[in-house]
């Protein structure tokens, strides 16, 4: 049987994971990458980069690396962004992916017909593929919330933030309580003449190390000691409070959600700088008046620069919305990967889990490879999957556990996702193996 030719759009960590799995499975593929390098958002500069000087992983080295291609032994527990970029480049070299990649090639349009997909590129050329796997990620278009009034000073989104030198000597307001917002607020605390951090709610903060371990690894080691989930998380909260990571002890508002309902904020410095008065916590903005920023608690501050760490929206301008409505229908994807109407279009990297990329990318890649091979064989397991995915609301990936906010729009429960993916992959691979033996 001739293997199908697969287009993988995007050579970031997710695209590399898919390409690695397809190569191991012997499936023909081509990576389409708009920039000149592998690495996606982890590139140190260029149009795809989201990196600033102080970026380190928030998942540990052990939880981020591909298990079958470990990070270098001299990497720290939380590698710096340039180390992650170097690692992804080494992974691509190890898997000989450059020979399968079109660099500096931007997809501008996709057209569906009976033979598959015709992709049009920015230079006007076209190529045809049997299956397309879209991997250009969640960090597409910067989002900036609207508030009454007008701010007359300069502002920038976290996408365009590069170093603390942009903040030096200025009265800086960082808006947004995610991991990037906390990183940049810490930078401001050390360099700005006055540093403020505006968040809409109280949060659960986690240190990056606890009891001598990276926190994620400690969490995994603690879990088997508890038969009851509530008791486990109560132990976690007590441990974090004892370690000095309860925001209420620093005058911050109590979280309006359970610790299990949110994507973790891992930052060992944010509360330190608030406690030392170098960073001033502020509630949500109520309005602007020139350079004056009014907050919901009635306070007013004169600000020289606003940094918006307020997230991103998905951006797939090359994919017609009448083919797949990517502005509305990502929640309807089966496994956050497979659309109901198409068996030759897949999406990888459009979910969040409290984990690193490596092992998740390995599992997802194997699932994609199993899907593509089962589709080519038209196996009974593949046909059954096409029926199951028509009712994705029946699939419990733990989505309802999380807060219904923009930040958690693509969140899934890690262990439910892993169990379901491994089960489906095994079903598809078993059916394929039986077909070959017959």
C-alpha cells in the first residue's frame, strides 16, 4: 500500500512531535514552515518568536523532554528559552527532519477536493496532500481587552516584549495574571521606577521548587500517597502555604476558584517582590484618562508604559471558515484534534494541560500516525472512530473541571486525556496489525 503524503503546517514543538512519529511509522510527510528555522515560538527572534530574556520553562526538564530523546544532562531543572530552542533544533537534526521540510514557506490558502488538499503558498506555488495536520499553535493573534477611556502613553503586548531594558526607569503597569504576566511583572519590579501588576481575580501561586524538587515532580510523587483527591489537594494547599505561597498572606484577594480549576501559575518570585514592596498588586482597570489609570478599587496611578500579558487568539487565515470554522468550532474537535466533518484534516497543539510538551507530543504524534495509517487501510477501527467523533460532547476530557475563562478555553485534564488517547491509539494500531497479518 502506498503511504499517503501528509502536510504538517508548523515546525514548532507540536509539529516536530508529529513529524517524528510519522517518520518512525514510515509515513511520507512534508513540514511547511513559514520561518527559516525549527522551534516555533521558541525561536530567539523573528516573526514567530514569543521569547523575552527572562523566559524559562515552567514545566521541569524531566516533564518537558521527549523521553526517547532526553535533554542534555547539564541542563538545569528549568531550562532557559535558548536551551529549549537548541534542544528542539537538536531533536529535528536527530530525526533528520530538515530533509522533509520547506522552510520560508507560508501557507496562504487551503482548498479541499476529492483528492485531498491543495495548499497555496505565499510565492504562488501549490502542492497537493492527502492529509493536512495543522500545528501552528494557540499563540496566534495578541488579545488586548477594551476599557473605557483612552490611554495616551505607549503600550505593548507581551508578544513584543523582549527584555527588562524596555521597562527601566519607567512607571510600568503589567496587565494579566498568567505565567508571562508574572514573569514580566517580576522584571518590572527589578528595573522600573514603579511597578504595578493588575489582575482580575485572586490566584493560586505555586513555587517552582518545593521540598528539594521541581514542583510538578513533587506533585506527581505526592499523588499516590492519597486515595482521596480532596485530601491530596488539601495537602498541596497546606504545603504551599507553609512554603509562603498563599497570596492572601501578601494582601492579595482570595482566589474565586479551587486550585484544581485553573492552569497553574508557577513563579517563585512574584510574591517575594510584592512582599518587599517592589511590586504593587492592583485589581482590574476601570478606565483610562490620558496617562492616568483608574482601578476598580478607586485608586489612580500615573503610568508611563502598559504591558498587556493578556493572551492570544487562534489565527488560521489560510483555512477557509466554511471548510472549518476555526473561530468558533475548536471546542467541537474530537480529542481537540479531529473535526467531525473531515477525516483528512487534523489539529495538534490546540489544547492546554499542566504538563510539559515532550511525552504529550510523543503520544499525540503516535495517535496521528495511527489515524493516518488506519485511514489509509480504511480499517473497521477507523470507521468506528468516524462515528464516535460525531458526538464529541460524550467524551469526558475533564474540560468542565476548569474555570470557564478565556485562559482555560483549551484546557483538558492531563490524565483523562492521556488515558483516552492511549486507548484510541491502541485500538487503531491493533486493527492495523490484524489487517497486515491477514
